[in-house]
C-alpha cells in the first residue's frame, strides 16, 4: 500500500495530494481489488477539493460557483479586528467594515453577519421576540436552499402575521393588522420577490406608504444593490437593474432597517448586511445570536475592500460589476481571437468544419445576473459554440471550465470569463476538436 501511495506521489505534479490522502486512495484501490485504479481515484479526489474554476456559463452570480467572484489577498498578519487604534482599548468588529457599509448606502449604522438569511433571522430574533411581524401573503417566499420566510420566522421566535392575498395587498390590510390587538406587531416586513414575479391583477404596498403606519418596517431587499443610481459605474445604472430595489433608496423611503446579501449584486463575499436605524442595529448587535452569526476577519477584510471600491466609485474594481458591464465589442474581439487561435492550432484541415473536427463558431448569447436575482433578465453577450455536449470534458480541464449546453451545442459565454483565462479556453477547445 505504501509503495502504491508513493507511486501516486511520484505521478503527481505541482499540486500533489498530501500523503495521508494518497494512503487513503491506495487503501481504497487495494480494498476494491483494483490497485490499477489508484491514479484515477487520486485524480477524482483532487477534483473533489475546493478549487478555482472558469465560469463560462454566463451566469454572473452562479450559486454553485460561489456567486460573486472576489479577490482576497491577505498576508499572514494580525489586524485591528477588535482593537481601537486610537485608544488602545477593545474595539468593535463593526467599527470598520460595517461603518463603510453604512457610509456606502446612507444608513445611520450597519452590522455584518454571515449571510442574508442570518441577517433576516437576527433582525427578527432581536426586534420581535414573541411578537407579531406583518408580511404580505405575496411575499412569503422561498429563496432556495431551505430559506422560507415562514420557517425563518418560526426559527427566530417571532410570530408571522399574514396580511392581504397572494396577488394583492393594500395598505389597509397592514393597517388592520396593526390595529388588531391580537397581532401585537413589533415590525412590518417586506421581502423582495427576488427569484419570481407575480404578474397580472396585482397590487403591492410601497415601502414609503408602509412607513407611514408607525411600526418599524424591515425590508429584505435580497440582492444588495447599494444605490439605484449606481454612482460607481461611469455610465450610470444599466437597464437591467431598473426594477431592482436598492438599499439607499429603500432607507430613504422610510425603512427602519434593510437587510441584504453580500455576494449578490453587492459583488462582495458571502455575508449578510443589516443597515438602518442606529438603535435597531445596536439591538441586533447585542442579541446573543449576533455572536453565532458573525463573520470572520477574512470575510470582513474582503467586504471592506469591496466597499472601499464603492466609496471610490470604482465599479471596475468590483469583479461582478466589471464583468456585468463589459462592452459587447470587447467580447466579440476576444471571441474572434479565441476562435482564430483554436483553428490556427489545427492547421488547414480545421478550416473545413463540416468534416472532422466539431464546428466552432462565434455566437451572440445572453448572460444572466443569476444568484436568485432579477428573474427573466438577460444581458447581451458573446461566446463560442461548438457542436455537441462537451461539458464533461471541459470540466476535466485544468482549471475546470464550466459551460452549458444550448440547442445541442456547448456554449461558452465570455462575459463571465476573465480575459486572462482566454488562453485556457483556447487549449481546451483545441483539444476538443482534435
Ligand atoms: C438571497 C436572498 C436571501 C438569502 O440570502 P443569503 O445571502 O443567500 O443567505 C434572503 N432574502 C432574499 C429576498 C434573497 O433574495
């Protein structure tokens, strides 16, 4: 077994698996009576580990691919995570990153937690324990991955007070709930219909109207679009964010608190944000669950960098926004260059696509924001299409390339591919055609 494990180690190149994992693989291969299967098993194990992939799906916030791409460079150094450098006394984890969040969206205060679900849970647990929270029946949503508003409500210890109907909810419905002593309303909550739309005979209450009723309004905007005016983009808001609720404008409309995710349209790491009235944010921070839901310094540092880019109005330094706003002309030029390089690499025979190698073509396509945001929205894009389903071979590339199949062709959308990865696509496409 040791010899087999050692031979596996010799097989591997730069990214050798640690010895205990190779021994495990060797033991499994021998137990299965197939020692020769060991290299394949080692490779399968290596493929199961967390690693960088190339996203050629055109889905900008792909939940399976970690939603927003973020950079995180951190030397192995200490930080002032909970130290006030001015006084030398113990500081707050919220002093730096959360303060930047508040600045970037015009909130009095903010708190950062582990994800959007945690932000909703904490706000409800801290602000409505054992009390009523009014929510429209049209907003009792399931986001996916088990996040269902009625169930989060139960877990938080708050009591759901359903208001209105699935398609129509009016201000008077909320007023009745407020005035019914059995409701004991602590909050009124709006939940953005992130991943679906109710169309037709519909009516909903605006945050501005709801905020007139005298009960604090908490709005779960979901995606974390910080400002509808997108001041971090030179050309202002792209047309596809038009109907998306933004944190700054929701607070301006009178929401007491807004909660959202860090890794959707905010373009940061997985995190949850609670922003709004300072007294309510402080109540959330004091709740015992806040400790259990707090992120670590790696996440705070990464979110910190994302927010600094917002405050510098430098959307090009936020990977999600840079990719989402890449102009078509540049994508087209890259697609043509990639196609030419693939064909060149294969000499004259590849120029005759009908015989032999699969036909490769530059195509227009549509990227999507993804991540359960903006359903039905498409962003024009350009990619490469190759006949047949090659997704498995592309996943086997190094680094793995994730593509999709459309109309019997494998489509690689360049909007979500970093230009520095084009060379990897060229190699992979050339080997598909050989
Ligand atoms: C995505 C989403 C959540 C959950 O956020 P996570 O960061 O995925 O935990 C909650 N509410 C709404 C409206 C969402 O869109």
